[in-house]
C-alpha cells in the first residue's frame, strides 16, 4: 500500500471528524457573515429609518461573536489535530518524515479552511436574508432593505483567513516536537501541565476575589477599560482555579480514610478530568458568562421600560421654539392637544436665550418651574447639566470655570458658582447642542436686549395618562415638520434631519423605542445564546472524544476484574457532571456579580437584575441538564457495548431485550 493510498484510507476512517470540524467552521463563518452584513447595512444604520437604540444593540453581540469565532475556531483546530496525532505516529513508523507530516497538516487544514470559508459565505448569503426577515418581524425597520456589500465578504475572508493562518502556523511549529513514541501514546497518556497543585487553585481564588471586590466597590460605568481588565483577571482566576481544583478535591477526600477509599476512582477521575479539560471549561465559562450578562441587562431594561422614560423626561411632551422654528399658533396646538386620547392637564413655558453654543436661562424662571430656590450672585453663573438623580456618572458636560458675556459695551466675565445636576426639563434635541448656563436677572436682561431674535421658549406639556399620548406626539411632530418646511428656511438642506432636530422629546416616544430595542435585543441575545449553547456542546463532545480511547482501555481492564454495568454508569456520570455543569455554575455566578455591580450604578437597583440573571441562568442550566441526560445515556450505552457488558441488538427481535437491559442501567 502506498503512502497516498494509506493517507486516503486514514481520511476515510476519520471522515466523521473531518465533517464535524468542517461543519462547525462553516456554521461559525455563516453566522459571523450574517451579523456583519446587518452591522454594515446602510439602511439599518440610518437613524431616520431605524431607531438608533435598535441598531446600537447589535454592537455588543457582534463584538462577542468576533471573540467567540477566534476562540471556537482555534479550539476546534487544536482538538482536530489531537485526533490525528496517533495517525501521524503510525505514518512516521512507516517511514514518513516530520516534513511530510507538516505537508499533510498544511494541505488538510488549508483545504478545510478554504472549503469552510466558501461554504460559510455561500450559506451566509442566504442566511443573511432570512436573518434580516426575522428581525423585520420583531422591530420596525421602516423602508430599510436587505443588501449584501462587498465589504462584508472581504472582511469575513480577511478575519477568518488570519485566524486560520495563525492556527495552522502554530500547528506547524508544534510538529517540531513530534516524537513517534509520544504520538502513538497521545490518546493513552494524561496531559502534562505546568499549572497545577493546590497553590495554583489558591491563586485563582484570590484573583477571582480581587476582581469581584473591584467590581462591587470601585466599578465606574464610564470606565469600560476597568471592566475589561476585571473580566480578564476573572477568567485567569477561573483557569487557575480549575487547574488546582482536582488537587484540592483529592486532598479533601484524603482527609478521611473511609471517604478516600469509597471515592478512590471518582477522585482520580476528577483530578484527571479537571487537569486535561481546564481550557475547555474556561472557554465554556466565558460563553455562559457573556450570555447571562447580556441577557440579564437586556431583560431588565425591557422590563423597566416604563420607569426609564419617566425618569429621563419630567414632562410628557416637550419641544423648543426658537428662530421661528416650531412657532405654532396656539389654536393649532390646542387643536392637537384637545382632541387626543387623554386630556391636557398642564402647559408650562420656559424662556431662554439661544446663543448656539450656550443656552442661557434665568434663575427666577428655573425656580418658578421646579420650585427651587437657586440664587445666582453678581458676576457669577451656574452650570446646568440635565440628568436624573443618581446618574451623575452620565454627565459628559464639563463644568465651565468662566463664561464670557459678549455685549456691545464689551465683554463681561462671569465665574462659576457651581454645577447643578438635575433633570429640569426634557432633553429636547435642539437644546442639547450647547452648554446650559443659569444667570441672574441683570445679566439675563443685558443678554436679552442684544439678542432679541434668539429668544426661545420651551413648551412643556403634561397629560392625564402619558401612555395614551402616542397619537398626540405623532401628530404634533408632523405639524411641526410641516410648519417649519412652509414657514422657515431650511438649516440643513435635509428634511428628515431638519424634522429630527426640531422634533419633540416625549416619554411615550422613548418608551416605544425602549420596547422596540428590547424586543430586538432579546431576539439577538437569544440567537447568540443558542449558538453559544451549541458551541459549548460541541466543545464538550470534542473534549470527551479526545479521551475516548483511554476510557475504553480503562473500562476494558476494569471489566476483567468484575466491574458491573451499574458501576460503569456511576463512574462515567461523576466526571461528566463536572464537565457539563461546573462551567455553567461559574459563568452564571460571575455574570450575576457583574450585572448586579453595574446595575447599582447605572440603574440604582440591584435586586431585579439579580433575579433576571438567575432566570436566564436557570433556563441555560435546564437545557444543559437535558443535554447531559441524553449524552450520558448514549455514551454509557456505547461504552458498555464496547466492554461487552451490554449486547447491542442487531435485529428487531432483540429490541425488547436491549430495552430491558438499558432500563436496568438507568435504574
């Protein structure tokens, strides 16, 4: 038999493994391409067609998809190579050199990579359209149309091309250490790791404790870098904890002679399983963490969508009229407000001076509006930053130390008297393009006299039930846009942008946007969560199959000394429970800590997000329990059949006997 014929026979024998790796790679590329095509769709990113909260919800999942693609493809490649090591050892016995092995690795992986990219792009082109269609069922995408851009194809090819080149390059470097004996024993020897022992586990616990403490006590929502560093420290801590956990469990069992002898096999298996699977367990922990973390936040924001608009908007509907814009006659405004689904109960006005970069307010007018007692001293001013109480971290506007009043008599410098952080009025769009300044009456009158054409009025409307103001808000925006188009000169030369800048700011519009954004976020994170769940199942399968030959030999030897089918089922179930459930528990706990810590600052609450994290984590665990039950039964049956403790039926006449034996095993 020639080398070429032998290589072909080995390929046929490992066809299922090749196919599994190829399908995993193609599926990852397909999903990545679908996300990128939507992420770069010009219509979907057009704020005039799609709510910015909706399109913005795609950033975090797509970022996570990129990280996932790197980790998943990298691990799948390494697992696939491990399957092939015994084959390489056999080929080297028959005379093949390390150089020939490198050529085989390069050829096989290059062909799989090329086929995966082409198949993934082809399937992704079709799936992207279906993905866009599903999204249109959940959110209002206006006149947005599905489109495929050359950028999506090139970016996907470049991204995965770099991943495959890096992984194949690492594999080729590892062949320099290939040894015939080591390759042949690969499937029967335990992995050697420099990171193990009880001290390693203690270091992991310390790192986890430090990262959790930092999140709880020093977390700042505007410091994303700190959160990413904490997450990195947490994942390193989990890896070190898993590296030393087996030794700690062995140490705990050894404290009691009775327990040690009773659980001798379990202790040994757990120590080995944790030692060889720490990378797999760390990867699954990361996937579970990301899913529960994003799900907990999105579910909570969607659930709390009714309170957020009330907190961000003191008035049901507000708009600003200035420079002739939005200067509706009172009878037209009354026609809209008096014929709505809910009655108008108050209509207040707040005068201000619009100096483009600065919006000037009178302290007495502010006091009258909100019942405060601010008093601006002579030659001073107050900085005003709009924001809800407890959300000072959101303030992105600096406190000005001085303010130059430009008057015909000369410039007059005012000095800061402090900063007021309060949601005095709704953040109306054409008021948010400048800094807000509160001055005393003398300075306000002096500015007003010289800027009569810049006098504006904030119209602040409250209704009996703000949830019934959707029709009123829609009609008012339409009338304002028509009035500005017919009676004023365009500022931007774009009707849609003009209408957006001079639109209202209402509770109902923000509420509807949050609901729509929440539906989209739930759909996307559910989709990503299912992908991650499937990926974790595949990673677990790779890990178990890598050690399958060793397990067969072990149970074959135990069979010779009288092991029963019940003992086999128990011995298989113990380590598999650790593999299947430990990373899920770690990921859920860590995600809950992060969500609760961030919620304390961003939402001023912690209990509700905590329950949502537990709800999502519980659902994830339920799926894992079902998968564990199914996988364990199949794996146990195959192992029993291999060691001839269970006869696999070959005809339908023996099906009853097989089912009876299998039921006994389950019992």
